[in-house]
C-alpha cells in the first residue's frame, strides 16, 4: 500500500477529545525526580538527529527511530522500547550489543535485528495513514528455533489502563497487538516489572506501560501504536509500506555507479526527500523540493513548495527560509518549465531574507524570470552587486545528503548554459560503467552513460528539452572535451592514472577469494547484511 498522501487541511481527521498527548514533556522545578528524569537519562531527544533517523509518511516526519529500534515522537509525547525473553533471560534492544539495523529496500521503513540463541528476532517499523489517523506499525519476526516473548514498553505522561487486547492512554486506545498479549504491566520502573515475568491480564498505572506478547518459532506478530487519530481496523505490513515508497520513487532519476554504497545512498535519499517535503519546517521542505525537481519528481517537489508558501502565509518564514523559498520557486520555473508564484513573491521574499540573501540565489531567480518577466529579472540582477554572500549552503540533513551524493555527478546546473557531467571521478571508478538516467535540469532532461575501451572512456548522452546550444562537459574524465549536441557519443582521452589500470576481459570469471578471506557460513562481516539463513 502506498504511504497515504496528505489530505487537505479541511479534511484532516479530527482528534478524540482525549487524544495521545501532543505537548512536549515538561517539568516544573517543584516536581520530584520521576519519569522525565528517566527519559532524559535515556537521552530522549527526538528533535536531535543523533537520536536516529526520521520516519513518517507523505504527511511528513512524525518520529525518530534509534539504531536499537526504539521510537520517539518528535513532539516528545511518548517513546517506545522493546526487548526479548529467551528462556529466563531478558535482553533489551537499548542495552544489547547484538543489535543492528538497516532499511527495507532503501526506503524509510526500518528493520532492527537482535541476535538471540540460534537466530534473530527482527523488528520492522513503518508509519501508515488510513485517513482516520497516523499509526506506527511494529512487526516482530522470530527467526530463531525457539519460542520467545517480546516486550513493548511505552514511556509517556498520562493514565495507563492495559488489557491483553489493548492498552489505553488517558482513555484512548494507544497500543494494540493484533493477537492478544500474554501479560501486561503498568506503573513506575516498568522494566523491573517486565523482568519479574508478570502474568496479569490487566493493569493500571501512570506514565509507563508494558505489553508482553508470546512469539512462537518462525512466526510473526504485528503491534499497532496510535500517533494521532484512530487505530486502523487492519494493519498494513511494513513490507507493503516499503513497496509503496518504492512505487512513489520508481520514475525518479536513477544513479548506477561503481560505488554501490553511493548508488544505495541515492535510493535512500530519494525516500527521505519525499518524507521531508511534508515537514513542518519550511527550510527542510523547500530544500527537499529543490532536489526532488532535479530527480524529476515534480509532483512531490510541488508539495514542498506548497508547504513553504503556506508557512509564508502564516508569517512563519525567517530570513533563511525566505532564501530557500526563492530557490524552490526558481527551481519550478527552470526545471519544470512551469509557472510558479516567483514573480509575485520574489520582492517580498528578498526583503524578508535581508542579509541572508546570496548572489547564487539571486542569479537563479533572475534566470528563472528571464523569459516571462524580464523586468523582474533585471531588478534581480541589479541586486547582485549589493550582496556580500556568494552562496548559501544547504542546512537540512537530507538536503546535505543529496548534495554529497550528487556532487560526484554534476556541477553548474541551472546557473549557466553548461552542464558539467562527472566533475570528479575517483580512480576506483576507472574501467567500470556509469549510468545516470532522468536528471531534470534547467537545460532539459539529461541522461548519460560511460563505457570503457581499455583505458579510454566513452560518454553517451541524451538531452531532451531546454535551449539549443547548451554545452555538456565531462571534466572529471577529459577536461578538454565538450559538446553542444543534444545526443551523441564520444570517445574521450584517457584520464590521468588510467594507463596503469587493468581492464578485465568481459568473459573472464572472477577468481574465488582465498580460503582465508572467504566468509564462513553464518558469520556477517557487515552488520547490515541479513543472516545467510534468511537471505
């Protein structure tokens, strides 16, 4: 199922009168040490990127997931932890060294593996929306030969009433396993209650709750946790949510380079950019729109621009956000060839940006307005000599990630009548194919590939749309080559350092690694690799 698209403000689901608390946790100086102090000791800082990765849906990020699989909402209203009992021993994910995490198909859906005797317990985590509420889905798989018990511990503020079928927070359903739990607990120091192996079918308390669910050998269970609104009648599997994310990004720019980590990083960044355009922070949403336009995902980029303009309507744009708004609107004009509100709002946004306005942003605005509003473009260029800042660095984490990944692939897009493909090429890429498809630029949609004839690279390209006469270069391989043709192929000069490279025969079968380097069955050198028995 696709992650649901955000609904118009007028049709957002109403919250119950006593919904999950949405205020940040607070404590006065007169309160005794209690829950909040324990949360602080556990570093409950969901707004801090060091806590973990953002998760959410198309309505934007809603929580962070830590490397141990713990989840905390961005507003600080609750945190979830988990642990596993094998035999008589409890292992918490937050204190176990045998925990590793990766993404499902490089999407914003995560799975966390905890090593247990004979195998693993795998937690998968996704956020879903069904039109009535937003829900965290936790799925647990027992990939071990023995039955285990999984404990879910919720830390919050409010009155807890727990039963085997559902745990309520302030009278509202909060945590609901899709099969009845084996026992529940509630009250202070709830992990101590868990480790005492409770057997109660119901429990009442304050602030802390635990739900214990038996998980037989090779079985899977799902637990739903309410974020806002009502819990869904039927769960959506994390694998289906991941498939939805993949469908959304299916037509985006693809990057296939010799560095497989870089190619995978781009696939991960794509999902994170789509998540970010729903962010309440106009800087994160606007910067994501800039990169999504480049990736050819214009509909998703438009959502980011809408978020930025909505923030402007609510007087929520600061000077940096005003600069981001100018770039995001210029991007629509340049890369989509579609009209935006740039001509109407460029002046007010420039005034709002004040001393944060930079020459590169103003150059983009002028270039975007040249065809449709030449007078406004001239006014923009008149500002250039008055500005002291040359450029503005991306500030949101996901935009910086996109910049790092794509910095190997292009330079000078949208500023001049030139595109530099592959401005820098690591020598480790020599002799190996490179493919970039569907890059949307102000000079048209560009795809290019590199193939090798021994030490000499051949570049193939296709540019659709955009102005005639735009120049393509490939300085990372041959700084002397350029072409203004829309499509073609060219054999470039051998780059420095390529004369010593070994180009393997395409029919040659790579030799098996020496026995000393072979990976024994069952041993994972990379913590993100699944066990061989489950791959």
